[in-house]
């Protein structure tokens, strides 16, 4: 493989928009026909909505097809265990099982066929090439291995690229640091919060980022890498260039990623059809408008999703990127979860906005938490942002500016609570940012 070439697959990545959309339409029509023919789940859904695969003659005709929600998939699995009737290929084609993490309810089972594994490996290799990963790189894979989609897909992609992999997973922080020193990994894959944790430990061990050969970080599993304050902290703390990655269990891993322009995450549009839908009206959003990302598999065989309601918020820009790629981008990445929205005193905000403010203060650690409680006497909601201050004596000085920053970003003033450094839990997987302790609510939700 020629290391100097710019694109992994130039023909697909830079295909004219018209040609790309024609390819999407061909694949979409074939996919709908297959779902209708081979899946009782889809046939019934389409019949109920009064739509037939042949009714879809253009990409925008997808709007006639009904959405698929996570709740619906859970109910389907329960009624037709273990996998539901949306499994559109026979068992002999199944290669792997990758359920959702189950942070918001019973896990949803997703299957990859052998062909799905090949496609996923190939598009993941493409996205890693876009980040600048090349044959000969040493990849320290700090994504969790096993059932979660990210560890396996990037592992397969590394092989596709001809890289040496250290399949360490999301644990053993001390050993992560040992490997960064020797053999000297050049690429790190992990969640942004785990990368910050590694950077913290690196500093505590007195190792300078210049002492390690690490040069690229690919970060996913949660938002963060596109928040400029977070990106800067990761890049400085590890001496690297950081890129954002996005995937979800029901659709697949690594389905959107940044390019060198860092002008949003490019979707793998030859395999997916992306729509942005207004959460209330359920109509297509205007270009650039933020809404819920609704995703349709164009090539996936085993558990294909047609108009999957992701609950993730983003916008879509179909104009050609400065990098030369034509695949649509979500500028600013994933902006939050539709159900992670905090409504407080009439204002609406997302954890990512709090993150932006908190991480712009060098006096604070990278960890934070949004606690929702009910005032025991007044029975009204309280919202408190919990942060860690590295030195207690800084608190009186930074409190007013932190308050002001949160007010400007969130349009409301939450309470602020300072706790000593290292009080909040460090995560290697997805950080939970919202603790909902209001009356009648239980547990926590997280992105
Ligand atoms: Zn680009």
C-alpha cells in the first residue's frame, strides 16, 4: 500500500455528489426490497404504513417509510427472542453479535454477517487512513474489546491497514503508559475521557509528551474530541493530533469521522443514508439545522436498520469538503442525545455545553457531573454542576467566572459545587455526566 497517497479509496471518497446519490438510491431500493421480502418485522411495518419498496423512487421518498426506534427493537426481541424478526439473513451467514451497551435499558442485539464484517473492516480502515494512520504504525487499541462494537472493528481495520496492534482494551492504565514508552505506540484509540485520564497519569509519573512517539489519537464512544477545550487538553497532554470518531451499536462502529480539515465528521455515505429530522414535527430539517439523526443501512445484511431513530443530535452539510471528500458531514460532530437534554427553569441545554465551559478552566480537572435533585421543602427541581478544583485556594477566584461562563453557554445559572481533586469517578468507558436524583426518577442517564 502506497503510504503517501491521500485517500484510502479515492473513487468512493471523492465521488461526485450526483454519482454518489445514484449509488445510494440503487442500494436503498435493493435494501428495501430485501427487507420487505426477508423480514416479517419490516413487511408488517411497511404494510401498516401503506408503503411498498417500489414506492421509493428517489432518496427523499424514504420519508414514506416508518421510523424504527430502540424501544420497538426491544419489544420485537422480547416477542420473538432472541434476535427479533428484523434479522434479514439466515443463521449460517451470522458472524458476530454486538448488543448495545444497555445503559438505557435492556441491550438490543445486533448481528454482523460475514459480509457485514468485511464492509465494516474496510470502511473503518478508510476512516483511520483519513486520520493519517499508515502501514507500520503501532496501534494501541484502548477501545473496549468484546461485545462493544469499537474494539473489534478497529482491530480488524488495523490488520487491513498493515499495522501492529496492541489489543489492550480500556483498562490497565499503568500498562497503557508502559506501552506508550515501549514499544512506543504511535496511534492511540480510546474514549476522550480515558485519553484525558491517561494524560493525567502520564503527568503524575513525570513523563513529558515529548518522551513518547505517540502522534495520532482516534477518539470515540462519547462526545468530546470536537469540543475545542477538550481536544486541546488531549492534544497537549499526549502530544498528538486528536480526531473524532462516531458510531452506534444499532448502525455500526466508526461510521463517521473527521478528516484533516476537522470540519465535522464525514459519514460513510456509500453504506448509509443519513437524514436529520425535527424531533417534534418529524419533518426533514433544512441543511445545517440541528435535529435527530435518522440512519438507514444501505448495505448491511444481518440486522438492517431502515430509518433508525438514533436520538443523537446533529446537522448535515452535503457540500464538498476542503479535503476533497464529497461524503456529507455533521459539523461540530454529535451535539448530544435528544434524551440527555437538561430542562432547567425553562432553559434547555446539553452536557456537552457544560463540558465546553468546565474544560476552559485550567484550575479545574476534566471531570464534571450535572446533578438533578428535588428541593425537599419547595419540591422544585435543582440543577448543580459538580466540578473538581485542583487547589482549594483558587475556588473564590474562579467561582464568579465559572458561573458567568455557564450562564452564557446554557442560558441559565445552575448551582455550582466544588469537590476535591479525584473525587469524581474516572471512567474508561462512557462517562456518565447526568445524575438524576429527582423525586420519581432513578439512577443516572449518560451519553
Ligand atoms: Zn473533509
